[in-house]
C-alpha cells in the first residue's frame, strides 16, 4: 500500500532575530535539518502528482512526502524558497488572499502577535473586559482564565501553557464576527500601522510569481481565514470562490488546490470545493499518514513539530 506523508509549515524564521521572538515557529536551521531528514527517508513529490495518483492517473513512490506551507507568509519567500531551490525540490503554498487585497492582517496572526507582544495574561484581561462590556451574554461561556479545562485534548500541545491553550480555545469558539471584532479592537490599540505590518508579514504578488516561476505550486487557504465549519454555507462558498478568482486573475493560471483554514472541513465546504472545480483539499486533525487511496477532500497532514528534525 502506497504511503504519503504531508508536512505542514507556517512560520520559518530565526525568531530571536525579529521583534517578536515569542512567535511560535521553526528556526531556519531546524527547517534545513528536517528537509535533509525527509529527503533521506522519503521521495519528495508534488501535490499535483499525488492528486493524479488518487485519481488513478499516475503512480507515486512507496514512501512519498509533500511539503506544504500555509498563510502566505513572507518567511516562505525569504527563508524557505532558497532552501527548496538549492535542494531542487518543490513545495505547495496556500494563500489567504485578503491581505493581498486590502493589506490587512488575518485574525489568526493578530492573535499570535498579540500573544507575543502582550503575553497571555494581559491579552486575556483585555479580551475579557471587552467581552464583559459588549457581549455579556457570551461572557461566562467564553471567559478566559487559567483554571478552565477544555474538553478537547487536541487543543493542548507541548509548546503552549494551559492558560494559553484556554485563551486560544475561548477566542476560537466565539461566533466568527464577534471574535474578529474583539481581536481587531485589541490589535488596533497595540499596533500602530496595520498596513505596514501586513506588507512586512505576507508575500506580495511579485514574490508569488517568482516562486511560481521557480517551480513552486500554489493553492487557496480561503479569502479571510475563517473556520469554515463555523460560518454559513453562503460564506463558505464565497470564501472559496473569491480566493480562487483572485489568485487565478493575478497568476493567469488555474488554481485548484486548497487547504482548510485551521485544518477543519465541513460538508458544505467540501460540496463548494467540488462545485468550484477544486481538485483536492488538505485537513489537519492531528498528524495522520495517508495510506492507499484517500478522500481527495480530506487529505491529512502532519505538523512540522510532529516529525524529526534530523
């Protein structure tokens, strides 16, 4: 039975050389070591090759590996691309398109950088205050503290404290638009220029086009990075449709690959992907190996932290 390991990356940077060393990411040297490990133990293939295999249109080696990168971060151009080109291998990069349109910062990154700047205790205090003053009906359920125990063990990991895991969970479980409005309010008080921050954080179209010309593949990561399972069917369709249209217009090529924001699909999003002629979509529900023929719209991934580095 053919096996395919797909690895998911986000931040790849030397955190301690940046203004926000607390950001959770992978050091560049560790990324190089992990790439060496993967090349020594697997055959690196493209996501397109794997999709062809799943559609009975080609074969893949017995132990294949695909490299994927989410969120369209500048790290991927500055640190990842040179290493992949040096090794003569490719990766697949998934872009949330809203920052490329209005130079905003995605809520998921706003929370990450607020944690890095304010710390868990101060961010929780700011969040609870807004929740109490403006959304009292949600206050008790979503109050952030260091005592509450989440009934989903997958929210706890080896690099977050219980308090930080509680914070992330309570924020993520709020209704989408309320969560975003609170995060926006705190971010605007903590960071002066969101446009400048966005331009420094995310890839631009020139960089994306250079990466495409260098053999990298691209897919969508929705438009504004919501948890698709928590928004309306209409919003899910729009998120997947708009991002696809923007990327196809800018790059002049068909875009038919997707990774779900937060790794979470829904029945409606899967139907929308099929209707919009996407070829596949990637999930993340804890590291899982793809064995044999798997569902094209539920292809599993490992987080980089779940694999060895050398």
